[in-house]
């Protein structure tokens, strides 16, 4: 996903991968789909376990999708997950978003989902994505904006979770509120003809609340976010337990709702 000079806030705990494996082209790349064509050559930057990559490969066949990530662990997961699906136009590789191994003008489309928020230099990464795009090729990027998240009912512990998340990401030289900065980053990187939109993930049903609440209850205790928060001296194990329990309490509330706000940009090279 990013070069090793960057610290990935979430890490690759099972609870993080479970979240990433839920993602599909439909729920995470809808803003891009109408622009795809059969035969497109597409680069999926920060592909993680490759669920979105596989969907995109089906849409551009016989074009090829190359999914890349800095983590060999998740690339191995992506390969093992999709090797039996018969997608001969899909491949995965370890690569560095700041120094992509692909030649200039290799792709019609470059897609990056929830990647730039974790980078210390997102504009440099975008310039490298621009390098591997063909003339008038499409950049498609989508980023969450943590400060814009909304939830109910609230509690002091969930408010503290948001404060702590920003503390950790700032210590990592990352931008948790990347969504609002995305258009400026893309334009600064040299792209033109921007189309800016937004879409939400909303968790409300009993099943959705249980999934999201338990996901974060575990991440608060066991993911890279927890480890880094403790290492940086921003929190304690006791506080993390209180935040974790607050997510479970929220999930048990029949009126609970959680809205994850995402900003999307389509642009041309």
C-alpha cells in the first residue's frame, strides 16, 4: 500500500482484513464503474486482500487488473483467495506507491481506495500514479474523512476514540480527514477535469451494527492502531477496553446508526 517509510495506522490484524474483505467494487468503487470498458488495463493501488480488484477484473475482461500492496502478507492472502476463481486477467504483486515498478503510460485506469490517508506524502504518490497512466487516462481515488463521521447514540468513549485516532495518525504523519483534501491533492499532482462526489457507508440494521461494532471493538484492542496508541503514550490498556466496550454498547442499541463519509475524485491525466 505504501512505502515502508510510512507507518500503516491499522496494521494487518484479522479484524482489519475482515473489514477490507467486505469491500466490493459496488460498495467501494461505484463512482468509477460507468467509466470502465472491456479491455481496460487497470492498476489497483493498495489492493489489500483483492476483493475490489477481482470485481474490477470481471468488468474489464479481457483487459488486465494488477493489484499491488506494500505488504507481502496481504498479497499472499489476495493470491490465495482468488487463485481458484478463474480470473486469468488478474495478478497481484508487492510494489511501492512512491516508486511503482510499472513503466510510464502502462494503464488506462489507476484506482486507489483508502490509501492516501495513510501516506506521509500523498501528492508524491499521486504523481507516481500519474506517471504510469496513459494520456487522458482515468485516476479514481476514494478516501474517508474521519472528522465527518457521524454516529448515534454517542458516548464520551466514542468521542475519545475519534480524538485518539487523530492523535495516532498525526504521529504517523498521515491525514485521517483525507476526504476533504482529496481534490486539492489531485489537482496539485497535475491532474485535470476533476469530478468530485461523496458517498457513505451506513450501518443501521441489527446485522450491520453487530458487524461494525464488533469490528471496531476488536480493532481498538488488537490492531496497529491500538499498538501504536500505546507505544506513543497516547492511551492506556484500560482506556482502550472502555472504548472497545463502548462500540459494543453502541451496536446493541436498536436506534444506533453510524455513517462513514467518503469523498471520491475522478480525474484525467
